[in-house]
C-alpha cells in the first residue's frame, strides 16, 4: 500500500494521488492518439510511465492492464493493443470516478492549500 511506501505520510500520499488524477487522463489521451496514428514507441513509453505510477501506488487493476498493453507493444502484437487499451482506459475511468472520495479520505487530518 502506498501509505507504507510514504511511511504513513498522508500529505505526501495526497500529493501523489492528486498528481495521478492529473496525469492518468493525459497519459490515456496520449496513448490513444499514438495508437491511432501508429506511433507505437510513444504509446509504449507513455504506457510504461503509467504502469510505473500504478505499480508504485498499488493500483493493481490499472497496473495489470498497463502491463498487458505494454507487453503487446514491446512484442509488436498490435492486434491485441485495442482491447488492452480499452481495459486500461476503463480501469482509469473507474479510479477517477472515486477521485473525490479518495482525496477526502487522504485529506482527513491534513491541511492542503
């Protein structure tokens, strides 16, 4: 769990999650456009970054989908990228639906400006 990695520092964890909620939608847009335009190296690079962030934060669903997409890109299995991208996109949508609740829980007892 990320609180273990931040040594129970809720403020740091809150900052990390705020950054994720900004970056994940941007990264999904970059990946989508890269795949549509056949820019597989950019899609792979961006998926790798997203995978790392999800792994660090313990977001297993997103981590697994990012890994599957990244593996397809590395292995040039472009036929499987669409399905794996859709699963990754859905995982991020599921996470962002809970953004307010996650941030409220992390913000308990902290003063964030």
